[in-house]
C-alpha cells in the first residue's frame, strides 16, 4: 500500500475511533499492553537485528542506547499504555461554555485531530507511546520510524494492530509506514487533506526538514540544548547533584543538559567539585579558557560546541560574570526546550524564570524532569518547543483540537 492509501485508510478508521467510548479505548490499551509483554522475546529478538546492524555500521553507543530494547524496556512500554488507560479521556471535555444573551447555549469541546503522522528517529519505544496516546485521544496514527529501527517497529506495530483488532477497534487505527525509502517521508509531508497534523521527533536536521517542506500542519518538537546555570547564591551540594543528574543520568535524550554555566563568584569552589564529579561519570567537558584553568582534562570548546545537542557524555562549561551573562548565553545558544537555575535567591530565580524563553524552566531541579510521565501526563508524544497550540510535554489534551457546539431552540438570526 502507498502512503496515500494508508493515509486514506487511517482517515476512515479515524471516523469510527472518534466515536469510540472511553471504555472501548481503555480496553484496547490494556490489551495492547498485555500483548506487548507476552511477545517480549519476539520484540527483543527483532530489536537485536536492528542493534547488530547499527553496530556494524559504526553507530555511536549513545545512539545505540536510544535504539536498544531490553525486556525491562518492553515492560515499561506496556506500563506506559496502562498508565494511559488510567488517565481521563480528554474527548468531549468542555473547555468553556456559556449561555449567550439571546439564549443560545455555547460549548467549546475537545475533539480528536483525526489522523496524526509521526516521523521519528531511533527509540522504538516511541512507537508504542505514539500509538497509545493517539488511540486514547481518538486519533488514527501513521508512524514513520527510522530505517535503523524498522525490524523493531514492525514487530511492535504487528502486536499492537492485532490487539486493537481483537479489542473491536479499527485495525488501521495504527499503521507503520515503509522506512526503507525516503519517499515515504515526502509523501507523508504532502498528504494534506488526509493527514491533519504531523509531528517530527528527532534531531535538528529532521525537524528542520519537516517544518520547511511539509504542507501538512506541523507541531515542532524538541531539539534540546538545555543549560544548567549555577548562581552565586546556589547551594553547591544541590548544584552538584542537579548538574550530574541532568547530564549523565541518560545523556541520549532531549532533556539531558548539554551546557553548564557557573557564576564567577563561586567558580573557584564549585568548578573543581563539578569537574571531578563529571569526570567520574565519564563526561568529557568542553570548556572556555576560564574553565580549562581548573583541569587538564578540559577540551577547549569550539564555537560550534556551544550550540550542539551532544546526546552523549559531553558537556560545554562556561564561567559567566552574572545572571545577565547567563541569560545572554542561553538566548544565543538555547533551543527553547528546558533551562535550569540552581539558586537560593528568590530574586535571582524570579529573574531567570522571567528572562528565559523555554518550554520548561527548572528551579533547583534537574532538566531530566521535563517529561510527560514525570509531569503526570502519562506517555507523551513529544516535547513541543514552539509557541502555537502546544508547548512542552505533549500529553492527551495536546493531541486534541476543539469544536464549538451551539444549541438553540428554533433560534434564527
């Protein structure tokens, strides 16, 4: 089937799915979760094929970590679907309502988009997350993963489609597009009228290509050049823990910190501590001349480094002369994803929160908390860094639009 044929099938499925009850959708999600766990061995085996090919082609370990599925990660995928089933159904929620002066009853209610296209790289767990969140929000999903994860994605989608059909919902609620050719991406981006919204999730070049070339409306998601700023009034014990966690807890994801900014007043005390801790965690520090004076292990940062989303055990570190310098640095190099300040000064944190333009701002907390699950949204479909419609982790409400329902009693104008 061509992409346009799959999109047309998704459009038909979306009509039935929009009318499905919460009970029907939740039953499908729970069955999808159970079937994933039951087929763990098959999914992990298929993933092993992808991982072996990736290693043969010289893929970095950071990227392989994004690709890898373990039995524990498959169980986590199932748990994510169960969490979605436990969440309220956004469809039909009244966003606002009133009775107009003429007696008309006006309600703005949440409705599905219809057909959601996803283009994403690596991370086959996104396949289950996207399928589940689209189903729960009443949308049919067209999933175009990367060729590097094709065996994994095919195994996952096969399990999900069988569960969806067995639950009595349209099988074409979830479809996987061919990832062996780039033509499928081009066709998906041109399927305006069949696909309602397109969500790219991956590196900067992928997102830029989709935003610039798609005729389908796009929700832009998250390149994460995230910063941690350690203020002069910081609790250094907190700052150390937050910095190391933000960078090293899982470096291959978009909410991992890529830059550390340290106030000059505490540099002599804090930098030796943090450089040592980062080294112990296996992190390579790319620093400015001031930072390099504290350790021979520091690699001199290039202009390109400051704007790089490493997705690896690398971080840029700079000494700044104050909060304003930190804000200027972030405004120049940040990507609007997540920025963090560590400070015990209420005035400093207020200025930072007001001065930073980002989807999420962390105050005395790790950047790693910018996540739909951590925010209590359940599985997320991505983290939006744009300002229209949705911003930040995109949970169920962000996968909906609205319609106005106007009820009268023979009213004419």
